């Protein structure tokens, strides 16, 4: 296999591994609150919302040290260890205990920071300025298949269920734990950077994350990685991209938590309102996969760079927000357990609701594939710190959005996303124009996104 073929193989394995892990984790997250509601009649007294707050809070803080941890352990084993902790979190539900549930929430917050930092480093090491767009799209599309599988299971298997038996719970979470472990084991198939280089090639291994047999050198690299993270945080490009990243964090919270809650709260959807949550997730996944495929796999056909894709993403999202505003009752995000009988500016339509789910996924893929691409291009030598900053900003904003979602009416949540998305698009354009100028200065063809 050629060096380029091996790098592409690594990207595919990376995407498939994440697909398995997040099929299990997202399925766990989607049904956790239902399971916990049943468990709270026993000695278990945990809260899915509290767990999510812990995870995002720890994830945000852990991104400050994750580049150092990846520098010491290496990206491959960092992902393996992180995958084990994801599996442990899911396994807690096999025989739940409150202390274990919250402890696992803390551990998975740390693991998530390390996992995504190592992922960014692996993606960058196996790409160059001409393949980073394609590889970002391949990874994103494979990852988002997890939305299809997990939500399809919810839609089919949990339809009409109001009580989850102990046998059902154990069967489901044992299966999810195994699926997560399969994804973790697949990380071992990723071949090291040295294995993909042709004889005579220069050593292009990342300076901070390069392998070293000396423990002292590894510690020095870890310290350097931490310092580099702080330094990069205050560069002009990273500050501008942080606005775009903040928007992806707000949208992540909206489509992964708030929008499903809105759909499930609309009593006019009848007996299908709960199962429509799973169907909505499927449509979100279809949009994510389609976007990753079009803007990643077909990126070589584009000669206009990343800006048109981001412009498409914000337009698609604005259309979705407009339709949601008209279709969903304003109190849907904070409706009581009994749901809401209110009507917005039109009779709630299942078809419009699913169309909006698809548009949310498609727009999100536009932003995330291009952010992965531009980060890999701008910070090819400092990929771990750069991707750690990306996840730090995204997770902070997701946590903030989870907090205000418990109090704000739908119209205010949509308005916040419109404003942040507008300014995030402008700041992305500014950075991309600088990237295009850098390519032109090097005499490279600006033909990939």
C-alpha cells in the first residue's frame, strides 16, 4: 500500500472507530433519562441533566491539559484509553449506582477532551493541505452514521414503552458496552506516522507530539504543549475562529437536546411525539452524513475554498430556525412533563419538524467539516493544542446553552443562535481569506477546502 493509501486507511479506521463508540454513547445519552426515571424509584437517585453538566464542565477544563496528556501517551493510545472510559460510563447502567454514575461522568469528561485532542492530531498527521478537506469530510460522515444507528434503535425498539424493565436495561447496556469496546479496539489498527512515510521523506512528525524514548523529553514536550495551547489561544486567527466554534457549541446543544425536547413536548403530535424524537435524530444524522460526503469527499472539485460551504451552512440553519419558530410552540423547551397544547404560527407539522432536523444536521456538517479543515491547515505543526482549544470553546458554549435552555423560551434561544452564527460566519470568512492569501504566497493552487 502506498504512503497516501495508508494515510487514507488511517482516516477511515479513525472514522469507523468513532462511529462505533458514539453509536453506543449517543444511544446511551438518548435513553439515559428514560432509564433513570425508572431507576429513581429504587436506591438510585442520579440525574441525566446533572451528569451532562458534569461531563461538559470537566470536558471544558480538561482541554487545558489534554495536549500534554496526548504528548506523553501518544495519540493512538490516548484514544484507546479514552475509549475504555467511554465504555465504562455506559457499563455503569448495567448495574447502576449513584456514586459510580457521577464518578464516571467526571472520568468521561476528561476522556472526551483527550479523545478529541488526539483525534485532531491523528487527522492532521495523516493529511496535508490538499487532503485535509477530503479527510475531514470522510471522518465526519463516518462519525455521523452513529446518529443513524442509535436513533433508529430508539425509534423502533422503544416505541410506545413507558417502563423499562431491569432485563431490558441490562440487555441494552451490555450490547452498547460491547459496541463501544469494538470501536476502542479498532484504534489499534491505526498505523503510526513512521509507517506511512516513503524512504527518503523528511521527518514531518509534529514537534510537540513526536515520539521520544526519553521520559524527560516527553515531560518537556508536555509542558511545551501546555504553553503552546495558551499561546495559540490569543492569536488573531484562533480568537476569530473561536466565535465560529462557539456557534457550533450552541447548535450542538440545540439539535442534540433542546429540539428533541421540543418535539416530544408537542401534544398535537399525538401518540407519536416520543418516537418522533428518535426519527428526528435519524434525519439529523442523514443531514450530517450528506454534508460530510458532499463537502469532504467531493471537496477536490471545489476551487472556491471553505467560505461557500460555511455560507451554505448558515443559510440552511437560518431557514431551519425560521421554520422551527413558526412550527414549534414557544414554550416547548420548558414545557412540563405533560407537554404543551400551545400552537405557534402554524399547526405543528411532523413533516416540517423532520425537515428542520435534516437542515440542522446539514448546516452543522458544513461548519464542522470546514472548521476541522481550516484548523488542520493553519496549525499542522501544533494540531493537538489547536484542537484542544476548539473543543474547549465548543464545550464551554454547549454547557452554557444547556444551562439557559432550562429557562429561555424558544424564540430567545433561536435569536441567540442567529446572532452568534452571523458573527461566527464573518469571523470564519476573515480567517479563510488569510489562509487563501497564505496559499497564494506559497504558490499553491487554492483548489481544496
